[in-house]
C-alpha cells in the first residue's frame, strides 16, 4: 500500500475508534507500517490539533478530536435534524457517493464494503488494496468539498481535489497529480448510429483557459436561484464541461461527479449521485453529446450547443431522487421522535 494511503488509513482508524488507541494497537492494524513512522505521523497530527495525546511513556494513547463532518449551518437539508441524525445522514451520503463514483470506474468494493472501510479503517479480504485506496481518497475529497463551501472555487482547490482522489504514488512526469494534463487524450466510443468514433478531448494548451471559464461560471452562480427543481441542470452543465475538457490525465469522472455538486451543496441541497447500475446509459449519454458537439477549444467555449445537454439534464433529474430519499427518511425519523 502506498505511503499516502497508509497514512490516510491510520487517520481513518483513529477517527472511527470510540476509545483512545495506543501506538502498538495502531501498528497491529497497519502491520506494514513501522512504529517509527506511525510515531512521526501521530506527533504531526497532535501538533495540528487533529489528535489528543493521553497518558505518558508506554501508557500513551491517542484519540481523534471530533469535528463536524460538514458546515451544517450552510446545508439546509440538515436543518431540523438532531445531531446524531445529521451525522448519520452525512455518512450515508458519503458512502453512497463514494461507492457509486468509484464503482463506475471499476472499483469492486460493494456499498457495504465501502462503509466498513471508511468506518472501521480495515481492509476487505480478497479485495485489491488499490480499491481501498480509492474509496479512502474519494471520501477525503468529499470532506474537502464541504470545507470549501464558504470560499470561491480556485485552480488550487481543483488540484487539491485531484490529489485527494489519487492515493497511489505516480512518478511519471506525463501523468501529473494535482496539475493539468500535459499530453492529448481521448476515448473510443460507439455513436447513436452504431459508428465507431474517437472522441478527442480538449488539447492541453486549451485546458487552462477553458477551466478558468468553468471556475468563473461556478463562482458566479447565485445560490438563491437554485431549487430542488432546477439544480440538476447546473449539475449537468458542470459535469459535462469537465468530462468534455478532460483536464487531467486521469480521474476526470470522479472530479466531475464531485465538482458538479458544489453549487448544489452551496445552495443547501443534497448532492446528486449517479448510480453505478446505470453506468452504461450514463456513459452513452456523455459520448453522444461529445460526438455531436465536437472537440472543445478556447473559441468554442464550454457548451457550444446548450440544447444538446437536454438528455443529460433529464438523466440527472431522474436519478436525483436517490439522495432526496435519504434526506426524506432522516426527516421522517426526526418527526417520529417528536411525536
């Protein structure tokens, strides 16, 4: 397991533990990490105010300082819920979002596996370590989104998001992590008429201008104009722009499914999650749009044909009920408590 992923797994284990943990206990859970390395990480987290050190010498233990998962005061779908229901709902959304987004990319962990990994910080027997790394990285990226809701989106934020979802170390200079792509990229697809087509994404030298335009678009969305009836349209636009530009060498789908939710969350609405069960329909809709519109560049702008987005907007609207139902269930539990 890569160094970064092990460090995240260690912090995850501390987060989920109901009691303080000794360094020997943590080393047992992560048997491939030397105690010297663990001790360095623990000291770093204590200095950052993430952990609290309890006891002395061999009796020293560490406990995670509980913090809010998200800025609840800015998420209206959490309002009126007791704290335990708020945190439970946020975890349900995190697990569902992480599972589906990574499964679309081929991750083999089930929803139950994803929940276990994120809650317990342990591995699932027989499943690839890379799959564990992906879900941990995606969950970390969701936390980054929540933390950024009160600030404008920036290029640096996107680079941090890209780094969060990549938990494996990549040393290839042509595969930069936390930076725009440096080589052209594209994909092979089948069009509506059954023809074989190569979709060429935006060329590297066009990416900075196109992404700057997208960032500006997101930052100028008026949250007051977003309602549960129209947020799927904003989601569809942002999502399609990212996958059509394909600004990174890898991870563009996960980034799109994360960043497109920023306006929804800023407006206080639950995230929209694309179910992996509808992966084929989802990918075909994206391909059909990109084939019909053609390659993006600085002159074309982000959406050369806005009307062509209709199919994807309708698709996003049809699946938004998934997370809406989770919110509805939480509110029904709250009502029962008050009865």
